[in-house]
C-alpha cells in the first residue's frame, strides 16, 4: 500500500512501541501518535498479542525489493540514526529502507510541523498528529532538500 509504512523488515520492538504510542495518544506521552485508523485497529488486538503480530509482520517478504546495487549516499543527515543504507542498528529507531516515498515525506512533514515557527494567519494545532521531541526539532531544521535522501532510502531493499 502506498503512503503507508512497510512493516516487513522493521524492528518488532519498534512496532510494539508504536502501538503503545497509538494506544496512549491522549496521554502526555511526548512521543504520542494520533491516527483514527490505528485507534480502531488496536482496539480489537489484545496487548498480549502485539509482540507476536509485530514479529510476524517483520518477517514478511519485502513488498519492494529495492536496488541492492545502489551507491550509498554519504554524507547524509539521517544516516547517524537510521543507517547509511536505511537500516537502523537500534530497535528504537525505524528502518527507512524500502519505505514508500510518500509515506516518508508525510512522516517528515508531520514530525516537523509542531516545531516550525508560527505562520501568521495559520493557527497551530495543540493536538499534533505526531510528536517526537528528538526527531521533530531535527526535521524542522532540515530543508526540503531532504527529499533526495528520502527518495534514496525508498529505493533500497528493506533488509
């Protein structure tokens, strides 16, 4: 599906943590995420099964196999956390390799939104869809030139 995350190859620990953030979207979690779709999805899924489901999704074949021969894009601002080839060594940090470009760009915009300067005439939401105290300020400092990095990651294999 385009515009949605590819879960194949993603860290199961990361997926479970994201489910927790969707489940607690109304709490004071500084990393909270809001999504009507996810709120409805996790209602019927007991917490005791989240890990098992995450492991099954992670083990699936990559929908897009990418180009393993693609030259590594360095330097790149995202590589220190997400890996030069989009594969993070830290289960708390998502893999970006093989993700749909539209999904990557949407998440980039949602992460930076709460941290951008005020724009006259446009009221900021006090309930942002995505809040992340580390990635948000970083994304707000990046220019839209980051799109070339996101395109690069989207063309790599998810493993």
